C-alpha cells in the first residue's frame, strides 16, 4: 500500500512568510526576488511558479524531491532568519501559497506563490531604510539590492520603495520596517554640540600638559649642557 497524505481544500490561500533578496534586472525594467538558499540562482517575480532546481522534469513540489517554494507559518520564525550574518540585508516577504502544496510542521513547500507584502529592514548602519541601494553583488542579468538610509547611499544606484513596487507589479506592497534597535539592545547615543565641545576641551588640556612636559625636558637638557664643560689635563 502507498501512504497517501491527507488532502486539504482551503477556502482561501494559506499565508506564509519567507526571506529573500530584492533584485533589479540589468536593464532596470523589472524587479523581483532571489532566494537565500536552494533556489537562490533562480530569481522570481511577485507571481511565480516553482521549477525543480535540479533540472528534473517533474512538477514541483515533488514528494521525493526538495524542489518548490518554501515558507514558514510563523512570521517570527522568518524574522529570526534575518539575525544571521549572511541574511542581514534580506527582506521579509508575506506570501500567498497557491496551487499544490505539502504542509510541514513549520511551513509549506508549494508550487506557486504571490508575494503580497515586502517589509524592509534597517540599513546596515542601523538607521531606517529610505531606499533600496545596489548591494554590490547579483545574479546573471540581475543586480541585488539592499535597504539603505540616505546617508549610506553615497551616490550608489538606488530605487525607492515605491519605484520597486511599480516595477515588480501585481499589487506588491512595500513597507519600511524602521530602524529601531532590536529588543534588548540600545542604540548608541550620538554626540551633540555640547559633547563635542567638552571632548575638544579635554583633548586641548591633554595637549597643553604634553607641551609643558616637553618644555621641562628641553630646559633640563640645556642646563646639563651648560654645566658639563671642563679642561683637559
């Protein structure tokens, strides 16, 4: 006997969460996403159908393969993936699971999806993201983007959140997640005019002490030179 999994017939598509890197086509006319693991070499659009990454001809998701789109049930589980060093510049996606899917304890593996919402994280400096700047890497024909604040863009090619949503199409909504410090951490306070003035005064005082010590050393050397003369016998 073959074990058959129970069949689900939901009244509306299930919702899932995943992380990905936003990408822009080489000609700047299309926007999409690329995965962070198995399917990272195959960029996809807002509405997309999965294909076997191993080049096999079966439809995804196949029970004897790990192909297909992947997502988790819990938003917090997807956000936890953004804590790792290699995923800090990724974005959070809220997706509708479409077509055939296989349900697991923590998520789905499925055939089709629609990305409904893309949430931007903070810039690498910790400030809130104002745009998507070129990340410095990509895939053939696609440039990777990363959330950036206005100060860190520094003239790099960039795309506004609204511009990304327009190029991606299909009703994608882009949300800025803000730049607040993570739970348990506090952002380092910036130095204002008063703090900078106090720091400058302290440095000047140290410089004055250093110059006074040099002057005393110089005077001692001169006295030693004047009193050290004598006649040869």
